[in-house]
């Protein structure tokens, strides 16, 4: 199997898998969604909250803030040597204290160490009017998407077969109908010949096939080449998250092999 | 009302993007489509969450972007 990044940004990736099967890529997709651990706020102690929002809503909003995750420094609380009491190996503490009038942002969460500082500092949590106060302490711990969606590191993940567009230029009469109907503008007429501009953009909708009266165009998906797209919420980078998923999947296959 | 931290459907973080969207669309009068594309909000679930969020400028609800917002600013 060969993996190439077609597009790679900090929080977004488009990956091409070659010599593979849909079943295997789906296993990777499911691992990415439900098994990659990340950090999220789990316990919130509220000392003072005179804002317009209930304590629960504020705690819920805090839980969904993506926190930077250094997986080599943390372990799951259930597996930690502190027996689930909470220690520096499995817990990260944050404090927040603000008085109005102002908007409380995710950047106002003060971590115990600068490396845990929230990267996305502009998420509004609550608006405070004059004399309203918010003072709280939050504990973050590792979890997986299986437990709760706030621990899901990726979002908007999906894959498709690699599009293969076959054009029979003898049958084609350059009527331009397929070019117009294509929602992704994949086709073009160049030098009096129907041509494919960008195959990877094709979504296999087959509108061009339907509109062609002469059967000159055929769209197929190559099952052995798959394009996967995903975004991360910012707690892990797009590359890290895929590496981690492959590691976890590898471990699972090893376990299965041992038990057989 | 305050903007949801994440998209209801897919979980993308939108809270931090909305203030820029609000400023550019409702106060500076840019085309919403262009701003959404610039902010890399790709899926229609996230786009509807941003577009349909009610906007208040100086305490008054603004239903139509651009011109109406300008008179409260």
C-alpha cells in the first residue's frame, strides 16, 4: 500500500491510498473517528458564576474547546498509576477568572504549563455584563471518540474511489452538454477534443454519462485507489492524527494475530 | 444568543470563526459566500450554522446583512 498526501494543511488533509481495498480504508476511517485519543475538559469546578448562562452550559462549551494534545506525555486516567485519582501524568489543570464587562474567550483559560495553552484563543464562551463574574477550575483528560464526541479528533471525514473517466472521442460530437452539467467542472473542450481537466475533483455523480446521448463518456471508480479527506479540530495536526490511527490499527491487528 | 462552539452536524470548530464572519459580512458588507470560502468553511452543515445564526449589532437584531447593519454601527 502506498499513501500520498494530495493536500496537507495543519488541520486538513486529502490523502490518496493506492493498492488498497475499501474495507481497509474504512477501518482507518473508523479508527480515526473513534480510537485516536485527544485531550478535552472533563471536570469543571465553578466557584462563582453570575453570568447569564447556566453552569452546565458553560461547562459544556468548555468541554468542546480543542486543547493541544501531546500524546507522548499523557496516559488515560483509567490506566494511570494513580488509579484514577488524577495526577500530572493523566490530568491537565486550567483556571479561569474574569469580571465584566467583557467576553470570555477560550484564550482566557490559564494552563498550569505554557505548552498546554489553548491554540484557538478566539472561541467565545460567555459574554459578561458589568459586575458579572466567572471563576472556575477545569480538569482535562484523555479520551476517545467512542466515549464522547468532544474527544473526537477528526471531523468531516469521508472517502471515495479514485475517479476514472473514459472518453470515446470517435462517438463524441463535442455538444458541450456534459461540460455544462458537471457540478465540479471536471471536463473541458480543448483543441476540439473533450478532455478531463482535474480527475480528482470528480464526485462520480455520473451526470455526464446520463446527459450524453451517444454513450461517449463512461465514469467508473477504481476500487484499489481511494481518496480520503478529513479535517481535525486543531488538537492534533492532520498528519499526526493519521500516524496515530495507523499505529493503533497496527496494534489491534497484532493483538488479533496473537489470539488466533 | 452566543455562537455554538462547534458545528452541530460535523463538529468543526466554528466559534472562533464567527466574529470575523460577522465583522466582514455585517459591518464591512462583503459577500457571505466569499467570506465562508476564505475561512475554509467547506461543508454545507458548517455553512448553514454560520449563515443562520442571528446577529445583533448594538443590541438590535439584524436580519439582512450589509446595509441594515451599517445604520446601527
